[in-house]
């Protein structure tokens, strides 16, 4: 099979499409003939050598895919050869075939085509696990989503709105802010020109923050929290280190949590996937939550897909088309 690795860390040109042995389905696994995968910011970090795959995971890039089941391992129930599925992966999605634990394989939500389905697992699992399972966002509460026009951000806005929350978000251009408001955000904040803390305070503070910036925003995020607010850090685009004023956090009885989906044990990922199928897929099928595909790029042009993500010009997800 053809698959993409980054044998030497570097820019988008470091990505190499080459032949690899076909995977087989071990006990508890299924093999998927991949139709599409999608690019995540973590893939660009892996390419640069900053985000190695967890122990035992494939060195082929790709954290999600869609396709058809082509082999089912011992002990797997609920999947058969030919089923159309999508999957959350620890790696291996930028390939013609991938073996994946059955608990991370999900049906394609009805009404979603197989290519678009590749752009759903990572964002749906990240947003559901962090905003709802970890931070317990409740209806009527306010969520601040940083980077609302990004792959993660655009789904976070829609899911929070679908569950009756108020949503503030940040974005870098007028077009992206308009996009966020079309998705339902109550207020899209210009992160270059406006102070999101001031906007949050106008609302009495925010109950939950989904943060992609890490160190750079830590102090301001804590300032933006309401009493008993929860800050969930999922990205370190603004660095991993900062000073935390515990007094400020303590006076709000606030929480700062940081999580990584990729490194979670298989059983936890399976529980998250099951929750996503139960709580998110119905909203996707009803059209209340959709993933926005900015561009679909053939596997052979994977470097162009990474260049696009690096440029920040995209809105929503970048999909890689791999099979038919
Ligand atoms: N921990 C986990 O398990 C996990 C899982 C998945 C993703 N992530 C993280 O989630 C983040 C988003 O991933 P993605 O795949 O959605 O990437 P993406 O589509 O490239 O989105 C990146 C976002 O960052 C925003 N951004 C850049 N500078 C900003 C600033 N100063 N203030 C606020 N926002 C800013 C961009 O906004 P503009 O486009 O408007 O400039 C864009 O929306 C990444 O940091 C990724 O590593 C973490």
C-alpha cells in the first residue's frame, strides 16, 4: 500500500509517499480500505519532529480516516467486510489501508458522504471529550472557543450551540469571524485588535474555555473565567510555559485542565467514540452540526495540504482523498 511518512523532520516537502506492507487485522482490530483522511495541526508538528507517535503506533501520519472495512480480526463484533465507517486513529490515516482497534471505528453518520466523513472523528472526539466529558459544559453556560474558524473550533461552536450554550469565539480575519457567526457563535472576537478578556467580562466571565494557545493565553484565559470556570488547554500554539496566578484561580474556584486525545489508552478512546456516536452523530445526521471542508487534496499532493495548513489560510478542515 502507499502511505505517507516524514523520515526526516522538516517542512511540507519532508513528507514522502512510499510503499509499505499492507496491515492485517490483529485480535480486536479491523482493517479499513481508506477513502479519505484529514489533516490535523498535530500532523504538521509530527512532520517537524515535535510530536512523535505514541509507543506502538504507526509512523505513518494521519489521526482519522473514512473508508470501507476490508478485514475483521478475532473477537470483533458489530463490523463486517464492506461496512462504510470512519475512525479515530493514533496514526496511520495517510495510507491506503489502516488497522485500527474496533472501539475507535464508528459508523458514518447518515446523510454524510464518505469523503467528508474523514474530517469528523478527530474534531468530534476532541470537542466532545473536552467540552462535555471533561469541562461538563451545561446549557445556558458560556463557552469561549479560541480559533473558531479552525477544524476543531468550527465544530466546537456548533456543538455548544446545539446543546444550548452561549458561544464566544476568537478568529483572525473578518471573513473567519463572519463564518463563525454563521455557524452560530454569539460573538466572534478579533484576536488581533480586541481584548477577549474584556468581551468575556462584559458577559460576566465565561464558564468554559477551549484553548489552542497554551502558555501565551494562560493568564488572560484565567482572567476571562467566571466563578467555577473551567479552562481546557488542548493546544500549545502559543508555547507550553507561562506563569499561573493561583490566587486568581483560587478566588474563582476555577480549574485548569490540559489533555491530549492521541495518548489516551485504547479503552478511553473507545468510550469517547461511543459517546460521540450517541451524542454527536444524531446532530450531524439532522444537519445541526456539520464539518466544513476547506479543500480536498489528493494523497500525492500531501505536501500542498500541509503548506495550506501552515499558511493558516484555511477555514475548517483540509481533507486528503486516497481511495475510491
Ligand atoms: N489535545 C488534543 O487532544 C488535541 C486534539 C486535536 C487538536 N488539538 C489542537 O487544537 C488546535 C486546533 O487544531 P486544528 O486541527 O483545528 O488546527 P487549525 O484548523 O489549523 O486551527 C488552528 C486555529 O488556531 C487559531 N489561532 C491562531 N493564532 C491564534 C491566536 N493568537 N488566538 C486565537 N486563535 C488563534 C487559528 O485562527 P485563525 O485561522 O482565525 O487565524 C485557527 O482557527 C491545535 O492547537 C491542535 O494541536 C489538540
